[in-house]
C-alpha cells in the first residue's frame, strides 16, 4: 500500500509524533513536506521563529500522508527523502529564520547553464545565494569517485562566477568515497584562490559526519 493510500491508527500516529518530538525539524522543512502531502492548511499563516516553537502541536495537526513521509524521512532514513535530512542538517548552520531553503533547485551559472542542487540556501535579507548542498544520488549506490566530484567542482565554479555571495558548499555521500575529496578540491585549478568553504560529509548509521580522509 502506498503512502498516499495508507492510513494510520491513533496509536500509530501517537508513536510517530512521540519519536519525532526528539528531532529538531525547522518549520520551513515541515511546511515543504506538508505542501507536498496536500496538507498546506495545517501550516497556513505560520512562520519560522527563533527559540522555542510550537512544533509538536504543528506535527499533530498534519495529515497521515505527511506523518508517513516524516517517518520515512527522519525515522526510517529512506534514500528517496534524503534531501530533507540534508536540509535539516544545514539548518543548524543557517537558521531558517534568517535563511530560505529551496529543495532540488536549479541555479544558473555564468555559462548560462543550469545546475541542480539538492538544497539551496538564500539570505532572507538580500535574497542572495549563500550556500548549496549536493548528495551522491548514484542509483547503483556506488562510492563517490573523482569524476562526479570534478563535475561538482565545475558546477561550483560556474555558479560562483555568477553568484559571488556564495560562501559555503556541501557534498554528502551515503556510500563513502573512493578518493580523497579535500585533496582533489585543493588540486582543482578552478577553485584555487576561492574564498568559498567546501565541506565533505558522509551519512552512515543515520548520522551525518564530516568525512575524514585516511
């Protein structure tokens, strides 16, 4: 039975809500999921705030489809919803009260080519692009090698030329790396002299970690 057709019992809803209470999920991410699951009325009129929020009451007002997607995203950690987990991680560095998150967004570079990133972060004050995140979405679940990283670096160079406000970029792999990404980035001519911060992460055992090269 699909998530669209599935219905939750009161006990199942309570269990999911209880487990999600331990997760700091920004309102903006909940809003995106609610809209995808035809539950936008549950978040209508709300907005991101600093400090303590009313997330538990908001989650309890979501429909079954939204709760199922939240479970699959944050509790079951399914690959198909990894972009939301990635966004939550980045929200710890870029507070959603000050920054806007856009999922699976196209950014046009100086070459006029559009590059797709899993997460794009914009300043709410200036509307400028400040950070992007991309994941290893290899269908064969292969470790990230030098070739896809070089393509990533090329995309970063192109959008950095068009968006000098960009200051941080993130790459995450759930399947490890079969190269040394930091050294590869340091040797990439197109990134030398750039002030942009490049971060490499890996997602293992349901936790994001900064990748440590051997």
